[in-house]
C-alpha cells in the first residue's frame, strides 16, 4: 500500500460521499450518483448519464496506460505512474492498493436496478436482474466493443494480467471503475482473479444533505428502469422519494458520525 497526497490538483475530477452515497463529478458537474439503502435489504440506486465517450483518456498518460495494459504497475512504480492522473483530481490524500480478487465482480451500469440480501452473501437473480452479492462495482461506461474484450481475454489466457483501476472514498461501499471496463469484463469470462488497483480518497470530508440533493438535481439523467413487481421485492421508481428516505434513515443511523451533516439553518 502506498499513499499519495495531491497538493495542486486541477479539480477536473472529484469524488465525494458518505458510506452509502457517492457522487462523481467532472468539471464541477455531477455525472454519476449512487446511494444504497442498507437496512433490511439493499437497494442500489445508480443514476446519471452514460457518456458516449470516455471521461478518462489514458492516452494522455502513455506510461500509465502501458503499465495497466501489461499489468506491470507495482508498489515501486505506482506513485510515479499514477501521480499525473491524480493531479487531475481535487487536493486530497489517496491510498493506492494493488490486489487480486477472489471472485468475479458484478458490474452495475447507470439506470440498472439492483437488489441485495441483507447479509450480502449471494448473487440472486429475479427476472434476469442481478440482485446482490459481493464483490460489485459501478461502471461509468456501457461496454459495446466485444472485440476489445476478446483482445484482453486472449491476453489473460496467455498469462498476462492487465490491471483494472478502481476509485472510492474511504469507508464507502461504493466503488467506480476509472479504467478497465473491457478488462474486467474479460476477467469475468474466466476463473482467473482480476488484477485490481484500488485508489481510495482518504480525507473525504463530510458532505451536507443539501450537497447530496443539489447533486441529484443537477444530474442529466435520473431514471431507473422499472422492474416487474415481485412479492419478495416490490419496487418503487420514485427516485426523489427514495433519496429523501435514504438521507432520513442515515441521519438516524449515524448520529454523532461526521460522514453527513444536517441542513444549515
């Protein structure tokens, strides 16, 4: 594990949030928002617009892109290779961890509804919809290039271990793929552990309820695809009501916790 502190970040990218809610911003505008309602059962709400083009272009960071594709980033060179990229984020301390996962990630896309059992122990499917189980990760980008997946799949089967870049805030259950959407899809077609580089923003200062609501209001797309009603999991797609319920409950559950602050008077 390594730690990198960004002092002169451009702020082009920003990630903020609480344990159960994360907001990813691009050029001071929220693009993606996730909140999870972790009581009795887990409802994952992932809303925002899927960009037609990537938010993150690693071509500008040739050595980093090369290292990720070849799987050669390690504790000795990760600071040198990741610092130029993290300088595009806001000033903060970022923890860098390199690891292999034991299970395939389930990838969740914007507008895709998900359910998870309370213990978070099973992958459950209702009407072809993933309903929980760990690990899972949120994706900005819908994958359409199957040739690219096949390219990485061939490399993985031939012994290469390309790396997937994931970002989150400290103590949060919400993780986003920064780079490696095709790679992770390729790993999921094998029994081989995915090679993950996880970046964690460690000094994630508390955000207010107003901040969460304002981010929701600014999102360009606020839609969850409807789910056929199930007697086990009736679904209400009124997202504003769901978000207000989320804020109300976490306010109750986290009294004395600085992860969220109440509205200013």
